[in-house]
């Protein structure tokens, strides 16, 4: 069964781990039984869990690690166990647009792909929900 709330919870957990610089939480959010890919803004693609987690460790250990607010998260199911989320990431005075892909491993939704790119667009004003991160 497609469970939008569970996928959005996993997406929220990703941004909460980022803002709290919790590498252990971030590691548990990424799939361990599937190929993973991460594309940070301006970076080349990183393939494999070791490269992806190494990049997050470097980013989160930096004192200049930015605060990110996730807005307008929307789910897009490909199958009952594969879903991607599109959202805006508000960072300081700028924004990126991101795609986060999740795969259901056992009973949990795990991230298999993150791609964020700069954008000049902003999230819709009608987003009534509080930001994931403040």
C-alpha cells in the first residue's frame, strides 16, 4: 500500500538529521541493500554508500554547514515500494530544488538518491505547513 505519510516522514527525518548534524541518523536513513547516488549542488555524482556517507560526514562536520528548510515536499510513487519526493530547500537567502528517492527496505523507507540543484524559483505561498526545519 502506498503510504505518503511514511515517505514524507522519512524525508523530514533526512532534513532533521542534516540540521542537527546527526551523521548516525543520516546513515540509518540511507539504504544499505541498494545502490545509492547523491548529487550535491555543484558536485559530480557520488556513487555507492561509502562515497555518499563520506560526503555527508564532511558536510556535517563543517562549522559552515548551512541550515536548510524543506518546503513544498510532494510525493510521487513509481511503485508501491519506490517513491520520490520533490521539494525546495531554502538555504540562507537562496534556494535549491531537490529530488529525494526512497525505496522500501523491510518496513522502512530508505533514501537511495538525493539530488539538489540551484533554482531561481521559490516554493508556493500556499504552503500552510510549518517548515520541517527552523
